[in-house]
C-alpha cells in the first residue's frame, strides 16, 4: 500500500515560489513521460485499476534512461491523503517503447506485473489493449525536514497542474507540517481531490 500526502499548488507562481524556498534542499530533477493502457471498453478503469508505463530521463528531450511498469489498484484520495495498492517493476525502455506503438506486445514482456493483470483481471493476453495516451511530468525532489518532497509540474495537452507529494507512513503529521510551511510562506494550495490519471481522463484541469 502506497500512502502519500498530495497537495495541489493553485498557480504557476505558487509552484515557482515553493521551488525557490526549497532550492537549498534540492536532490534531483526527473523528467517523466507517463502512458496508460486499457481496453477500448475501459475494463481496467471500471475495476479501479490503472496500468502505466513511466519513462524516466534526467534531462529532456534526451532519450529515456529507464522505464517503470506499474499497476495501481483500489485508489482512495481524501483530505489530501492518497492510498493505493501499487506493484511495479523496471523493464527495458526499448521494449517498452515498442509496446506504446503496438500494445499487443505487452503480451511478450514476460512481466511479473502483467502476469498479475492477467490473473487478477482475467485477460488471456493484451491483444485488445490500446495506449490511452498520457502526460509529461517534471518532478523536483527535495530532502526537507526528514521527509522527501516531490514537487511536480504536470503537462497535460489541455494545461498544466502543480502538486507537492510526500510518501510517508505518518500522513496526517506530515500533511500538517507541509501545510503549515506553505501557509507561512504564502504558497497557495489546497488538498488534491483528483489523481493525475483522473485529471488526464477528465480532459480538463481541476
């Protein structure tokens, strides 16, 4: 179970202000390309599951250096705290790119995560799957007050969103700490009430 604090930054200016405040604690910047797969009938989505390929690179537009395949299931997001069952594994970025162009090739990956999809959701193979598209995400990672903050600029086709996330086993305490810091520094925010995938599927900014 992945548990995260998720707070939406309301403006690009708020995102910039937070990045400036956190600059002394910066660890790295990640460029992520997130692509999603399902059947045309949305069989996975209807069962509250999401299948994602995440291509990772240190700089854009350089080719991705790695790719993570993940299955997320049974998500909840309330009061700015997300809980979701997550299983993931690294796969070859070249093979993953072939799956984007031809989703039926997912069947050939020999992936533990995809075997779970077959077994738990009743698919013989992935011949009927399509790539739904996705979005780009620029993630700045900070080591701050004993936690790892991830500050995202997510680039959808219909606009940009900004969010701060923190995976933690103490979500209420960490959320209070982050919210207090944002309020003290006049960084406009609110609890996130939609996942990035849900925003992508809605086709509009929240």
